């Protein structure tokens, strides 16, 4: 499924006279086959923007949702055709230029960022984004590691915070073998929790190596029917009923859904709100917000050795479609990273 690259005979666009850069673009929803590698005008930063030369970008489930147009909520702002021409929610790179109002960064700074609130666009050699979407990356991180952290790491941090993680809790992570889950597991263990993880059999050894106390192969066992109760359930793939989750929670437990099927999310949003008002259990959906404070916190966790992102494989920009197909099939262990 590698995207064919056409020969580039010039470095400037004949239409605009601007320098061109390579990017992965799409104009219709569908499988990774709709992606193309093209030459596009290099973005021009506005007054409050930073122009970043992208060194690496990671593949995230939000990229898959926007590519396929499912669930339908992902089509907000683009019901019939994609709102964004270039996908890519998380990246790391070096500042090339800054807008006249930017004081936080200067050319040469190494940065990373979650672009989900800033128009996406990380699957390109250059991206222009608001300065508020970026943080300086730790000097101890490689660009590959930094690209793996922004979106998945912030989701893990915010999900565990919403679930009120504490030491000695019994924590369950469903869908633990991906980018969010592998980071969340490391953070949960640093809090002194007893962690149970749920995923495919081929990911369980990895999760054991990251500190999981108990592992469940979801193809053989349903964690909501084991009779076990958990103080915190963080669910990345949420595909069970409200009542099944309630059965698996302790009397004062919390459920936080980061993603999942629309029926599960709607049940959690409606019935979970009622339960949270009338009882001691808390059930709800994480409303993710990009946060430079959380990016700084991820730097600290990395420097302390608490969290190291798991990178299964890297791909060149021209093979972005292959990387997305790997994610969409559910085979990715940790993160898949695109290099420029």
C-alpha cells in the first residue's frame, strides 16, 4: 500500500511562487488507499504561529477516525468531504520561523505538540501551528520519542487524572497495548497501583514487561464477567454496555472512556451522568484538551525514567498509508512513527 511518489522537478510552485514541501493529503473519506503524497506550498506562519520542520509524527486513532469518517462525530465540520487536507495529530521537530507576536520560541528550538486543536497537519515536512500548541521537548528525548508522546501521553495523563488515580488502587486498562495504554500503564505503576491489562494475546508479553500485574486476553475472557472489581477502569476501546462496566467497578470506582463505539459512549454520557449524581461510582467520557502543561509533565516523567514511549516501528513519509493500515487493523503495539 506504499504511496507512489512522483518525481519533483522544481522546488517552487508555478502557481504561487512559494517553496513546495511533501505532505500526505486526502480529499475523500475511505481506507488508507485514498492517501496521496504530493507537493504542497510550504505553510506561512501567522503572527501567533510557529513554523516547524517536522522530524517525526506519530500515528493516532484520531487520524484513523478522520481518514475513514467514522464514527460520524469525526465528520463535524466536514460532513461530505474531509475538513482537513493533511492528517497528523502529533509531531516533533525544530522551529524554523516564528510569527511577530511569538515570544516563547525562536528558530532552532526543538519542540513537540498535540495538533488536535490546531488543524492537524503533522504528516508533512513542515507545519505552521499556533505557539500555544507546542512545548519544548526534553533534550533527553529523541525526535521519535517526542513524536510518540504528545497526543497519546496527554490522553493517558488526563484520563488517569479524571479517574482520580491513587496508590494501592486496583486499576484496569482496556486496550492497553496501544500508545495510550502503554503510557497509562507506566504512569499507573508509578503510583503504586495493582494493574490489570486487557488486549490481544500477542501484546500481553509487552505489557508484562512494562509492569502489568495481571493480563487478560479479551478473545478468551470478558473482564466484566470475572467477578473482579476495580477502583479505576481506563478504557480506550469502550465496547461494552453501561451495566457491564458497572458490574466491574468497586462501590467507589471510576470509569473513564477515552474512545470506543458510539453506543457505549452515549450510554456512558447519559446513564453515567445519572449514576455519578446518585451514587458513589463515577462513569464518564474524557473530554480531551491539548495542554502544554501536560506536555511539560510528560517531559518530567520521561526525564525521571517513569515513562518511556513504546515505538514498535518507524515508516518513511511515503509509507504513511501502511502505518495507518497497521493501526486500523488493531495490530500496533505502542506507537507507529513516521519519519521525514
